[in-house]
C-alpha cells in the first residue's frame, strides 16, 4: 500500500463524509420508510421528495441554543453526546469496504469494533445520569442491561465465524467468502462441512437480532421507549446534543450492517461471483439498513423483562450450542456428513 | 498491526518517527494521569467513575504501546466496557447525591494525609529507581494466536484455575440473586 501522507488524510475525509451523509440521509430514509409503512408520504416539502429535509434539520439543530438545564452535571452532560459519536466513526477505520478500500488493515479489527462499541454504552449511561432526570436514569440503566445481555450472544456468534475463518481480521473473513453466495458464511454449502451450513442461518439470525438490540432499535428500543420514558436518555437534550445522539444511533446502525455484511454475507462479493466490488458491499448494507427500518415500523415494542428473557433464556443457550457444534465440526473431520 | 520499533535515539527530533512515537507515549501517560486525577479529586462519585474509565483507556494505550494490541483491546472491552459500567451502576444505585462535603474533616487530617502520601511516594519512587529490574525476553508477537497457544500449553494450569474461579463467581452470583425468589 502507498504510505504517503495523503492516504490517511483522504481516508479521514472520506470516512467523515460517509459518516455524515449516512447520519443525515438515514434520518430521511427512516421518515420516508415510516411514512410509507403508515400510508403517509413522509417528508415532501423541502426540495424534491423532501431530499433537502436533512439539510434543513441540520441548520435548525445547529443554530438552536444548546440548553443546559439547571441541576445537571455540566461537564458530563456535554461530553455524553460526543462520546456517543466517537466510537461509531472510529470503528469505520477497521471496516474493509472492498479489497482496496480500507483505511487500515488491523489483525484484530473485529475486536477493535467491539472494544469501541463499549465506549458507546458509557455515553448512554453518562448522558442518562448527567441529565438528572428520572426517565433518563431509568433509560440509561435499561440500555446498559440490554446491551450487556445482547453483547454475549453477539460475541459468541462472532467467535463462531472467527473459528471458521481462523482470523480476527475482517478483511480475511470477507476474503474467505469470495466467489458466489454458496461460499458466504450465512449458508456455506461449499465449505468443508455441510452440517455447518445447516446451523449458520441460525447463527446469522441470532447475530442480526443482537445487532438490532445493540443499536437500541425497535422492537428493542427500551432505552427511548417514548410511550413510557419520553425520549429516555435524550430527554433533556436539545439542539445539536440531541442531533449527535441521533447521528450516533444511525452510524451504529451502519457499522452493525457493515459487520453483518462482512461476517455473514460475503462482504464485497457478488452473489454469483461476478464483478466483486464496493457497490455490492454498499448494496448489501443498505438492504440490511432497510430491513432495520422495516422491522422498526412493523413490529410493536416489547417489554424490558421479555427482552432480557429472550437474550438470557433463548439466544445465549442457542448461541453456545452453535459454538460447540462448530467446534466439533471443525475438529472432527467428516462428522455427520 | 505493524509494530513500530521504538529504540530511543540519542536525541530524536520531534518530527522524526521516534519523536512522534514518544509524543504519543507522553499523551498516553497524560491521559492516565488526567483520569487518575479526576478519579481521586472529584467530589461526585459518577465523575470519579468517568475518570477511572479515562484512566483505563490510557492504560490500554500503554498496552498498545508495548506491542500487545490484543491485551489493549481486551482492556477496553473489559475494563471500560464492563468494569467501569458495573461500578457506575453500583454508584447510581447506592449514592444519594445531595449530602457530600457537609461534615468537616478533623484538623489533623490533611497534614497527616499529606505526610503519608509523601512517604508513600518517596518509598515507591525509591524502590522503582533502586531496584534492578529483570528484563524478560519477549515471547511471540503478542498476536491472538500466540496468546492462545501460550494459554493452552505453558500456562494451561493457570488458565484452568481462572476458569474455575469464574465459575465459582457465576454460581455465587446466581445463588445470591436467586435468594428470596420461589
């Protein structure tokens, strides 16, 4: 790779632009999606198809005064929204968009992304506490207990994929699935063990459910549950503080979709093995993001104890079972089929 | 991760590779000291926890600097992501924010505290400077594979013991949480 000074600067600008555009326009996509699910049109006034709406919202949020209510913890209150943004943008460093578009190839990129995600949890907790508001507080505790509960099955699924690939580098994981959908980790029929192919769809499902829960999206958005908690940890935030939390949420969705694509859907690979490239990667992540939006507006919110029960009583036992089976299939050659 | 070999040159310029690495090292140390200062001097317990998290982040930087990226990331994942949050939880559950700093400390407390602190500092510094530190050979590349192989060969006994301790802790937590339920 070329190691001139321009390369990191170019990636920095590119990642910032990608992050900013996604954070702005996923809001628009969500409103349009919600509108069409509810038989409305969604935003349509500002620009053609309401396409300038994010711009108008951005100007509005940035020109509003940043209110810091009385009785809040000033420093922590201001730090929390920034902390919510940092990990989401930083983890894009490790994501390979195509074989030649990756800011930095890191051996432990999977681990790096999860290590950074743990900072995001801190942001919700600090924001909720610093607001000095009971709703925000309840929301913060809920968000954290939910994130801890769903991180376990998610990490176990990641370990399963890592065991199959033998590498923690996202680039290697994606590179190993090239050459058509029969090589993808979601249904690896071309792999060594056919039995493995039968359990991987379940693994994908568990991972996908966990990524919805980890990004605090409906039906698992117990953290903001507006019917019970107003807006949860964001209740006291106005203007760009709120804007940063929302941008952080959308960027987390993008990172979650990228991870799902790389771990299970072959990364930049075309389903039929033709013309692999960054467009396939983008197509896959936007299909996943559309699914996120679709699920959010189609299913009602669950309750917090049902949510935790789902993780501890269903997802964790199943994921441990999948991990064990994968280990057996890898170690015992010719097991079953 | 390509590791930066940082043999200290006699007088590295700030803009050379060594100088830049040194700058990052100092930055990491600065983060640790800042975090520790916030953790110890802040009057609000949750701010102390935030300081602790900053301190842990700095320590992760030191691990990274010592060419153990795996340990650095586990430090972030476990200490920032789990331990700090657990402490923050405990503090939020336990601490009514209103009554702190109302009771005056006894008169002798601060001079005595300062004296003890100075003695401790002198003792630790003296020990650090006068001990002949044994330099261990570097083993493996610090990659996850090396760590895994070391765990399952040379240190398998320790590894097993740690897992037994964790099992006991899990069972203990379950027993405590289960008490009072039918």
